[in-house]
């Protein structure tokens, strides 16, 4: 849910540039990848070019 809302707020506020998001600690790498994929899907409709990094 947070990934969807973050993407919505970025569009709503027309934010750009470097944006750093501090997601909660997720031990299983599987959960990290799920959040990354959800975020990618959420920003896909944007006209702007979006680059996402990996959760570390």
C-alpha cells in the first residue's frame, strides 16, 4: 500500500529529482523484491522517466 501511495503523492505534488524513501526493515529478500515490484508498477503510468534503486 505504501508504494502505491508514494507514487500517487509524487504525481500529485509533481515532485522530481532525487527522492529517497526509507521503507521499514524487511529481512526476507522476497519481501524487498515484492515492494520494489509494486513500486515499479505504481510509477509505470508516469510520463516522466523514473529510475528505481534496489532496497538494501
